[in-house]
C-alpha cells in the first residue's frame, strides 16, 4: 500500500492531504504555519497526519509540495544580497526600468519606487558588446571585470546575476563572465540571463534573472533541508516534488536552481485542485476563484488545462516566467470598506485588515468593517460557525464596524452590509471577466468553481453575475491547494527563442529544433523516473504578426506539424487573433519562441467510495438561521457538509458548513452533491424541478 | 452646420433614482471598460510609439457626449459642432485636424477615432481614442517638422470623416490616406487597433445598459458626472483663492530663432468658479511649436492634477466643467490662427503642467513640487539600411522627475501617464544602431531636501547614413526648484563624428545629415529640487554617492563633504552648511537659475548655442 502526500504552506495554516493510492481514501490535517522556517510546520503536519490516520510514514512514497518560500522572500524583502553584472553603459538598467510611472496625469506626485533587488552599489559593468544578431562586437575585457568582481566579493554578496545586452541571442560572453566569477567568487551561485530567460528586452530579462538570484539561496536551503528531514522520517527513497507556477511538478533539485519558476506555486496548487475535482465531476471548462484574506485569485481552465501566461507577478515585482494565468484582485475577506467624505461613495479595498488585526468579528483588535464582517451581519457566516480551527465569530463586533459605514452613507446596516458584499463581488466579477470575456471566452460556456476559505460565501452571487452554472464548491475548499499538490502531474519544458518571419523559415528546420527540445525534456523526465513511453509530448509556438508586442502561444501535436507544416500555426494564430481582437492583418507572421512540453501521466488514484454512506438529507440539517438577501430576511437551513452524500439536494436559502469554509445557497437556488462530493449550485427555476 | 443624429428610437432616457452601490458598481465597470480599451490597443498595435510607449488615450462619454472616463476630456461636442452630416448606427469617424475639432487632438499625427454607441435605436454612449501615428506624411519623416510655416507642410489633414458607414469600412478612403504616409503598415495596424478598442468599449456599454436597464445606466452616468461636480467644487474652494495670483514659465525657443516664449497665467476664484486667464502670453510662433490648447482639455488637466489628493479612486470626468473658465487670447501661442503649424506642440503641452504647478502651488507652497521634465523629447532617425530598406525610428525620451514633498524625483522616468521606454534590444534588433550608453546623468537633478531626478543620457551609435531630427526644450531656461531647491541641469545634444569632431546640436533641429559610425549624445534635463538642500538627510546624500547618482563634488551642493573613499567629514559638513546658509540669505519660493536676461547673456558660453531673439506682438 502506498500513499502520496500533498502539502500546502499558507500564511496562517499548513494544510496536508494524505491519499491512499489504492483506495482513494483521504486524510487531512491542518497545523499552524511557521513563517520563520516553514519546514517546521510541514514536519509537524506530517507527524500529526500520520498519528491521526494511523498511516506508517514509511508508506509515503511521494511528497508534493506547493511552497510560498520564494514569494514570501520577495514580499518580505528578505532575499540574498545580490550582485549584478551588466554591459558597460547599462549599469542603471534596473534603476531606470521602463521609465514607467503608474497613475494618471500627476501620478508622479504620489508615486514611490521600491528599492531594487540588486542595488546600484552592487552593480558592476563588463566592458563587452554583443550585437542584436549575436556577434561579438567587442570582446570582454577580462582584467577589468575581474577587478569589478573583486569589489563585489569584498562587499560580501551572496548571489550573482549576469545579464548582458543582447545575450538572448548569444550567451557566450555571459558564460565567460560566469567562469571568471567562479574563480573570483567561489561558492557564490551565479544566474545567467541566457539560461534563466533567453528572451529579448533587457530590463525584463535582468529583473527576472535578479529575482532568481534573490530567492535562490533561501529556496535552495529550504528545499535541501526539507528533503533531508523527509528522508530521515519517511522512506529513504521518498520523492519530493515542488509545484511550479505553471502547474507542473519539478524535482526539488531543478526547483532549487530556477526558483523564479516557483513564485506562484501556491495559487497554482489551488487551480490544480480545482481541475482535479471539476474534471472528475465532468466539468472540463471552468472559471475558478479563490477568495483569501486580502485578495482573490481567478483563473480559466479549458479542457481541464489551466491557461498559462509568460509573465508572473508578485506584488510590484514582475518577471518573465511561465505561470498559470492567475489574476489577482485586491478584494478578500479582510478588505476594508469605507466612504470618502467628499464623494460619499462606498469603496471596498484595496486596504486590508489581513490576518492581523483581521476583521472586527474575529475580536483580535480589528475595528474597521471588512467583507467578512458584512458576511457576518448578513448571516452568511452564522455565529455558531468556527473559522479554520477554533476562532469564534463575534456578530456584535461585526455590527458595530459595519454600522460606521452605514452611518457615513445614511443607510441601514443591512443595506450597507449588502452593499459591501456586492461591491466585493463586483471586484471579483471584474477579474473573472478579465480572464474570460476579455480573452474572447463566453462565460456561459463555463462552470464556476469557488474555493479558499471565503470563496464558497461568494460563489452563488458570482454565479448570478457571471451567468455561469453550475457553481462548483469542491470538497474541502479550504485545503484544495493540498489536493492540487497531491494530484498534479510532473511536467517539464524546454524552449528556444527564434524571432524570425515565417518566410525565412522552413518546416524541416522548425521540426528539427522541436525534436532537439523534445530530447531535452524527455531526458529531464527520465531522470525523474518517468519512462519515455509514458510521457505525453506537446509542441508549442509563440507567434505574432511581425511588429506586434503580443505573443499568442499555440499548441500543436508533432504529427500535425510534420504533416501540414507551418500553415497549421498560421491558421491557428489567425483564428485566435480574430477571436481575441475581431480582426486579422495581412502582415507576415513571426515565430518568436518554440517549446517542447513533456508531461507524465496523471496519478492513478482510486475514486472515493460513498457506498457505505446512508441516510437522507434531513440528517445533515442542524437548525436554521436568519439571512438578509435582496432587501429581505429569510430563514436559512443550516447543514453539516460531512453529512451530505452524492445525490443529496439542498434547497436555498441554506448554509452548508464544514471545518474551514461556509457555502451560502440563496433563495431560488439549490445545491446538489455530485458523485465525487462537489456541491453544484444552480438556479431552481428552469430545471423542471419546480 | 452641426451634425444631425439619426436615432430611430426617439424616446428620451428617463432620469431615475440610483442607489449608491449600483452607482459604485457602474463606476467600477466603466473604469474596467476603459482599461480594456488600453489592453486591446497595446496588444494589437504595431508602431513602437503606441505598442511600446503607450502614446494613445481612450475615452468613453455618456449619451450627451460628456466624458465619463478618460484623461483628456470630451471632444464630442466640438466634433458635433464641426461635423456637417449625419451620425448613424454603424458609423465610425476619423479625424486628425485640430482646427476641425476645436483642438481635441492637437497635431496631425494624433489620429482620433470616434464612435457613437447605439442600443435599441438610441445613442447610449460614445467611445473614442486617439493615438500618435509614427508618420502622417508631410515634409519630414515622423511628420513633426519644426520649421513648417503652415499646417499644410505637416502631413495629410483628415477632416471629421466617416471611415465606417453602416458597419462597413470605406476601404478606398483608408487607402488614399495610407498612400500619403511613409509607414503605411504601422498606421494600418494602429488604426485597426484603435477601432477594435473603441468597439470593445461599445460592447461593454451595451452590456451594462442591458444589465441595469437603460434608464438606471444613463442616470448613473449622470450621477457620476454630478459626483465630480460636487467634489471639484469643494476642491476649488480649498485651493483657489479669490485674490489673483500669476505665474509665468517659458519654452526656450521656436526652432526659428525666436525665444523664449512666455506663458503667463493668472488664476482667481469668483464664487465657486475658478478662472484661468492667459493674458500676457506671447504671440503665436512662425514655426510649429504652437499649441492649440483646447479649453476643455485644460480644465481636465486642472481637475486631474488636484483631485488625486482627495479621492484617488474616483472616476474622473467632465462633470465639473461649468466650474472652470479658461480664457486664452486669440493669436497667442496657445490659440494660433489657421493655418499656423502645430506639429511640435509637445513642448508647450508639457510646460502647461509646470505653469499649473507654479500657479496652484503659490496658494499652498508646502504641497509644491519642483519643475519637471514636463515634455516629451523626440528623436527621429531615418534612412536606408545596408539592405536598401527604408527605416524610420521615432523615440520619446525621458528625464528627471522633480523633487516632491513626498520624496526625491525618480531618475530617468516619465511624467506623462502610461508612457514607457522602448527596450533598447528591441530598437537594436529592428533599426541600424547600437545604444552604447543608457544611464542617468550624475548630478543633473536639482539639489534639494528632496532632490530632483537625474536626466537621462542615451548614446546612439548610428550604423547607417541618414538624417535625424530632434525636438527638445529646457536647454536655455532651467527646470526651476522650489522652497530652496535648486534648478535641475538643462538638456544638451551633441553629435560626435567618426573623426572625433564634436558638434553641438540645437535642441530643435530637422534633417541633420548623419553618417555611419557617428555617435549622438542625447541628454535630457534633470528635475528641479524641492526644499532646502542643506536640510537633506546626510545618509541620503551618502547613499546617492555610493550609487553614483551624485558625485562627491556634487554632494557639496547639499553642504555635505565626502572624501574620495566615500566617508562623510561631519565637522567639515557642519561648517560648510553653516557657511552656505549665511551666504545665501533668505530663500524664495522659486529658483529659476537667473533672469531671462542673465540666461541669454551667458547662453553661448554655457550652451555652445546662440541666444534666440525675444518674440513680440505685432501692433
């Protein structure tokens, strides 16, 4: 009997999920996170889950881990002291950045720039020059560079980044710098831009490579420490895999070398978990939203695959690394509502009460009204419900806080509370539109999936706004990331930048490059014990009209490309361009990047068997509680989710409660439990039921 | 003859009460629609000016043509006044002629697309966007000839024209227009991108009206306008005194030997109304530095400049226009007479913001920033590359943001919203040049408690014979400092020939012949300082020196003495600061680095260029 373990480290809690590969039986555990050294929380959690489930630690063969170590290192600015080598004349490449100042006219008056991740005083120049086409115009002055690197050595840098102009077209000089650095700065990890992200645009490439250096020492020491500890406590050959931002798994070694690819490891886990439950429930096209304390992450899933993008953002740091296309909007349970005196408008966020002091209802010192407080006032979070663990909800404090906004606007407390949730919903709606309508998708072709601690509270409302049904609330919406970690598949990719017009390319040449790249990724997966015949290979091309800034990534199978040649890509590009922007151009197509992607098979996990579950829906009902909805009070029935089984139907108004999450079903809607345990919320009318 | 609107459904919209939350939701959705316009444009446009630099601006107006969201105010009214024809469902209009739309766009390269949005036979909104085309024909590549004497030399003039009728594009007309420009495939794709953005806004408005009902929707837009009216009335009462106050600033020259030109503005309040009177501004120039300033646009600048301080999340719009009166003398450089050339209005467009800052700031000096890089320096480089292919580069430069009450000005950044630089690797991949230097100029930001940002030096190694044009300003007058802050360093342009010969270039010049191997140094100016430099935190000075943004010598401007090894000599610093404090006496609000007469007298010696002649009104 073997087990796999998914571990997601969040800001407050570390969630664990243990799955029996053979029976599909699952166990969950929640332990407090240990922000100072998050491996402690992970190890505590493993100890707890094995104790409570009675599973022998030696039976755990795979540990899949979504980590926020890289992200937190950036958010808390606790990364390495990074030295940077640029081409002469470009020392200030990060300092000048793209010269962009956010905001409208006069935005510069209130703009404050963050400190650089590789400060100017630790940036040195290399006297060298590469041309745009990759020819050395001026060879590297090695002696001068050596002197400069000695300065960085004396300044005790902890990591070095090399990003030279036009290195995307030829990385030879960067490698030359790396060799000298190895000599002058032995033991200091070096990141080269031509390795990390061989793409045009000096600022973005420098920033991405610097971020890699910045988080690398912390991530690698964390992963190596964790792996050592796991081997000591679990089986000797236990495999640790890390979830990357793009939703693929990587070995801990490759994750430690290119940690810039881990920045969205956490959100990617949630999306992967949503894919797991939605696809098994028969829903392949899904819009997901994950409502946390300070923000909401949304993503689009098409054919059970998350849409990707080639940029990753963490706070105000943006890097060129592939990630699940998760868009974040600053509206979460902790978002603060207020009414500016001048305009008497109602604003929600982006300021947040966060985890400390948290919403007023948490009784931890928060006094400002938050979205959570509005949910409490409306009765959507019933006072008896416990929040993740044992926290009590104080309705009186929530009411005091919301009353402030009500008074400022001259409306009733219920109107204010409903207003706050409506505006928060509208922010989430805006983000969902951004990834659907604005990308040419019709939301009516999608189901919605809400998770995270607060997602199920807003699920029904967002279904109404999006007109996307059903709205799916998966089992354990608060630990969905851990599900995602445990159930995702290993994936790797290799890419090459071309930037050439189609007219100057031939089918055979393109195929040859892709076959080379395929060899590289196949070997990489083989090193992770996945045989070639088990791997699925996809080819991708990034294409645009020559001169455009956008890149559309097109998937193509090796067979299609070999048979039909580059026309396949042209047609696919034109179709996508038309879908997105409603026009095509007669311009030459440009092939920017080629990529080979290899995926391992999905893990073979048995379905959970509900056969032993018996009893009607009434046994799950535990009482009633008033809720306010569209201007009126209603009596909602309260249900315990762990007593709801496939086939059960809950009619709104209702509230479904579980350990760390609460689902609201409005009057006129109903929720059914599907065969894998998802709650499916739908309108009652039009279903032939009434 | 004003335009006639053809609306099959003539039922007027009903004004209904709207609850605050619905209003806030619609406000948020309108803001999203506008962001979506930007996103569509950036992704599909092709010229570097629009796709990389973001030189394009969207707007959505209500059914009456008042701007609900956007940056430059509405121009629907001016358009409807000037257009002699019908406006029907499926029409899309194109124009670029400032004289035909009351200055809604201010030079020919800005193409304005405008579209009525119909729902059920009624106009519910207007969407519009203008974007800067890299070329619209005329006498020089880039279509920005400083030495034009009439607008006819500046490119193809397009009066308000139905480029789409009944949803169908007039292909022949578009081809005729594109036949007159040097980079037709850029214009074509930028045109398509702007149309796609306007159509996107159209769909969003229709969806919103559908979702909330036409009357609730249009009433909400009305309320949003009222919100701005109420907010701005408060602001005007706060920031505009009833007593008159005046301020003047300058553009250094017109590229035709005259200058500096004075922009003078007097501001006061009568009741709730703010009055901006430009009497005292110099006459129009013979060259194209004239700026046909749309009064409504100026109101918008004023509002945008001030409202940020009070409710930054408000959706800024036209609603307060009745509260502002703008008076500009006919025939002045801000209201030139047809057919005066207009293409290089960028200098004045930027300077208007320094004028506004100086004018409003006198009422509350503590809230005041220094003078900035409030201009967009241009470089045009064109010719035939080694393969005999025509190339045409248009770059906008960046410089020093002024010192602000909040902190230092940024080095080498944009004061213009949404602008970004074009990656040098992109430029090198598509144009015959190498950018050898791209860094900010040490000590170029004005000293101050909060120093001005440094200007930017770009060193272009030109790899093909061709010609260049440069448009810049602040080479003679300084970006002023405030409240003890010193002025920033002025801009400078120099060509270094392969032979080593150095040639100072005027800040405005056209058709300068260049040869393969020449090096062009393009230095922009630094921002003015803010506050007393002797009060600057010594640590901040040391940090700037470590970062090579300020030199050890330059640190003395702050009264800070730093050794070659980078160590502060505290004692020497104390006595230097004391000495400087005594020597300078009382500090005034503005430091312009000397009077115009003084600057002119030192001009040749300081800049390597002859001083221009002061312009005068004809009597």
